[in-house]
C-alpha cells in the first residue's frame, strides 16, 4: 500500500485542475515526467460547485499509473459524467476538486462495513454500483442506509443487499480536497 503525503495530494489536485483547464484550449496537461506517480492505483475525481456534486468519475481498480488515472478521471468528471452537463470554462473558478485514491477492494459481508471509513462496490446479477466512503459520512447514513444507497446506485431495489447472491466489496480511500473548509473525518492527510 502506497501512502500519499499532503504534498502528493496537492500535486495531484493541481494536475486534475490543469487537465480540466487545458481542455478548454485543446492543450494537453503537463503530466509529471518523474516516476513519482507511476504506480497503479484506483482513483476518483469529484467536482463540487457550491458544495453540490457537479461530476464524479473514476477508475475503481488499479489499471493505470496514478498520474494517467488522474488525467482520465479529471477529464471524465468534467466532460463525460452523463448525470451533468459539461463543465463550462466560466464556472471552473467556482468548482472545487476532490481526489480519492482507492485501496484494492476486498469482498465483505454487510455487517463488516465501517461508516466513514469504507466505500462500497456491489454486484447483483451483472448490475453494479460504487459509493465512495465520504458519501455515507456527508449524508449521515447508517450502515443500512448506505447498503440501500449502494443498491440504488446499481439500479436495484433498496433491499437487494439482503439477497444471498448479492456481492459486496469494501475499500478505503485517501482523500485530498481543494476545499479545506469541509474536510472529511476519514482523511487523516489534510
């Protein structure tokens, strides 16, 4: 497990912002040339405007080097999240960026979940969903509400988590945010 520092988080946040900003002029972001972020890691980039979700896309599994995963997730969160219109250049100054780097998900049971620490991935008969750990904390959810929410994210009835063939994985994150006024309790690196 690679633990990132607060400075690493700032570099990654700067890279994500540069990716989005340069997209407006058709330029490519300056991806760090050093090997510092060449290890593979799952990552999500979350965009918020006025503390409301404005985009969130990521790669839950470590399939790309972290610096390339940040580039892909930042661009996708700003311009490819189907729930939102593309970010406009003039609103970028109002948007704060949050990066969640994910540890490898581990299969678990519903009573193994720790609210504020664990994110969830579910699969039920081919329908999948993912919720970052900060979702439960931000919305003050109980364990049961979090399980119902992951079912909803997968497009399933809220009690599907009680089915015997419902598969569940949990994961932890390191979270870095430009919005220092609203830190998450589970982020020890701010």
